[in-house]
């Protein structure tokens, strides 16, 4: 019956392959899940952890596949492969160091850490090629290069990454009120610290301290299993927790969409209240004012009744001014700027809330001699904005095309997506009602058509 250490030695190739695969999948998953549109600093910083995972995975696979090539390749080629192999190890640890520096709490100290990673890499190069020179084919040189990379780059880089990820989680992620994701990041940070010890201090037996005391042989004798097994387990935990924590980008996208929905609902409600004020309250107060003015004309001049009617007219006039000011505030979400309609449509196409979610193309064929007023352009902008918000929220589309064309006496605006379209029994929510109401204010017409996605057609006269 074989011992546990013998079992691991017999299956060393399988363990190496799994170990490399774990880190490669970690890097690949980060690349796939990270959002370019994210406003979180973590989205930009994780690229270093992805680079570490992929380069370290290739390094571990090198331990498995390079010796096999020795039977087919010449000595010169093998020398290059072993050289590149050790440089890849150092580079992978530099990426881990850079990740720790990137997530480290902001400040001058954090900016200086980026130079430290370059400094330790240069130090490794000097030690390996000048203080411990040798032939890459020589096993002793490879062990020295391995140990020095782990001592000078891997261990400090892993500890920095562990501390930086923990501090970043507490300062930037925990305030977002996502306890499960915070827990995943904290476990990942702790695992990086364990990896820094097991992967950075436990090295092949070398002729200098501390490798003469703490090395793979003494570790295996002490715990009964080679360090490669523990590194694989720690790597699995890091990969699992980081991949689970990447759900924060999906959550961020959902919250941004929810904010868009809330904004559109509030805008639609403001529009409804504004119309009620304009069509109801203001008209009634204005009518009451006319009645009081007519009564004032038949009252005896300078009589008590005449004085009271004049005060009533003044009060009603002030009320109309206040109502119109409130009406203007309710309409404040509708832009009234000096920007032309083409500029406003381009503004929508460049909006990161939209162009990071879908691919937007815009085509305009508008004559120079025709234009619409700033107020009407603001309503068109709001309609197209609402259409784009609906695409992002509901359409599951990949592409959107915005067209603006001159049709004689009319202006035609079309927003076409390649999504799922509108359901036949779709309820007429705030957004759709708001779009129809604005089209009516423009003396235009808006239609919704399912045609390989949803097509929103807005037609309005050029003249007000």
C-alpha cells in the first residue's frame, strides 16, 4: 500500500494540470465578467489579477509540458523554453504585486507601490543573471530562479494583494450594502494571504536561507503532502470566491437600470402634474381672474367693493405667477438648450448609460435650412431618451439604430432595435404614456411596431 506522499508524487502531472487550470480559469473568468462600463475602481484593478491568473496558469503548465519536449527539441531550444518559463513566473508575481498596489487605499504611498513592483523585478533579474548565473538547463539554476522570484516578488506581492483587497472591500464595496459579495471578497483576500505564505515562502531546496530550512521537502515531511496540493486548494478557493464576487458587476448594472426606470417614472409623473396644472388649475384661476376683473368694472370707483376686487385681482395674478413657476420646475427635466436636434441625438448615442449596454449607430439626413425650436427639440430628445431607456431595460438587444430624416413638411425619427420586441399585451406604463403625450404636444404621432425587434416611429411637423 502506497503512502499519501507517494500517491501525490504518482499523480503529480494531474495536480500540476489542475493547478494551472484553476489559475487560468480565474483570469479568464475575470476577463469575461468585468464590465468596461462599470464605475467601480475594482473593474479596472481586476485586470492585474486576471493577468496573474493567466500567466501563472501557463507557468504551472510549463512545469508539466516543457520536460516532455526535451525528447524532441534541441538543447538550445530547451534553454530558451526554461528561460522564458522562469521569466513567466516572475512576471505573474509582478502582476499580483500590481493588483495589490491597484486596490491599496489611495494616497502617495499607493502610487509609490507601482514602482516597487518594477524595482523587485529588476532586483530578481540582477540576482538570477549576475549573482547566481548559470545555464537554464541546469536544475540548480532553475531552483534558484524559482526561489528568488517567490521570495522577492511572490511573497510581498501576495501579502500586498491580500491586504489591499481587504481594505478596498471595507472602504469601497461594503458601503454598497452587498453582504454576500463582501464576504466573498474577504475570503478571497484571506486566501491570497495564505497563498502568499505557501506559494511565496515554500520553495524547492536551495543552498541559501531560508530555503535550506523551509522548502518543499521539509513541508512535505511535516504535513504529509507536497505544497503543490495546498496551492491548488487555495487557488480553487481564490477562483471560486472571486468569480462569485464578480456578481457585483451584474448587480451594478441592475441598479443602474433601476435608476433609469425610477428617473423615467418620476419624469412622467412630473409631466402629468404639469399638464394638470396647465389644463386645469391655471385655466381656472385665469378664468376666475377674468370674472373678478369684469366685476371690478361695474363696481363703484373707490368704493370698498372696488378696493377688495382690486386686491383679489392682484392675489389671483400672483397665484398664476406661482403656478407657472411650479409648472416650469416640473418641466425642468425636459432640456431646453441651445443645442440643435442633431447634437441632442448624438448626445444620446454617446450616453455611457446606453452605449456601454448596446451598440448604437445613428444616421441623420436633415437639411440645413430646417430646424425645430429648442422646446420642441427637448421633447424629441425626451422621447428618444425614453425609447433608449426601454431598450436597455427590456429589449435584451445588442444593436440600436437611430434614424432622423426629412419627409417634406414632416420630420421622421425612428429608433430600431434587434431585441425581443414588445409583447402584444404590454401594459401602457408611465414611459409609453409619456412618449405618446409628448408626441401629442408636438402635434405629431408615435407608433410602436414589432419588426425583428421593436421599431419606434415618431412623425412631427417641422412647423410649430
